[in-house]
């Protein structure tokens, strides 16, 4: 009895690209997919409003930060609340809310950042009555809040 020999070969199949959406008929190119060198905080953002194949990598929104938040009280009883907002979005014109200190920050006070993200606000304080914690909060232009920052005020 003879054993039949078979010739092995590889058959090329058509491309199996995933669709760019579940509702459209567009076929996505694998070039849009982030590779292992793409930072984890980046996201694929479509550049074609009609839902076509083109897309690009864009950084995902990061939380803003309030840095160098401090309160300096001069000998005349005037406290200067200041700090800087850092963010991957624009820091100009953000609203910083100051709260804490029972007498000079009652109900919260707001101040707007300058083009560099700096803010400053002054208030009269009364020694021994206005000692305590002051807090600063901000939300970036995309609606993402910062971690609250605080500092101790000693009048």
C-alpha cells in the first residue's frame, strides 16, 4: 500500500482589519492603533468628522495642579493668598476658589488666574481669630478638578 504524500502550502487570506466603528462601514487601518512606545495617557482622536479612517494621537486631559499655594501675612494684618495653576490645557482665566479661614474666607472667595496660571488675592485678617487652614480649588477648562491644596495660616 502506498502512502500518499501531501504538499504543504500557505494560503494568503484577505485583510482582517477591525471596523473603525460598529455602526459604519469604514475599515480602520492598523496604523491608527497606538504602539508600545505610545505614552499611556494618549488617546486616539478622530480627525475626520464624518467618521472616516483618519485619526491622530492626542494627549488625554490631565488633572490641573495648584502649586506654591501660600498665605503671607504682613505686619499690617493683610494676608496675601497666592499660588500657580499648572495644567496641560490653558491656565489663563481659570477660577480658583479659596475657602477655609472662618472670618476672611467666609463663603469662599474666587480669583482668576493670569496668562501664566498665577493667582493672588488679599484680605484683612485679625490676629488669633483668623489662624487656621486655607484651601484652594480649581477646575480646568475641560471640567477636570485639581486635588485640593491647603496651607496653614498663622496670624
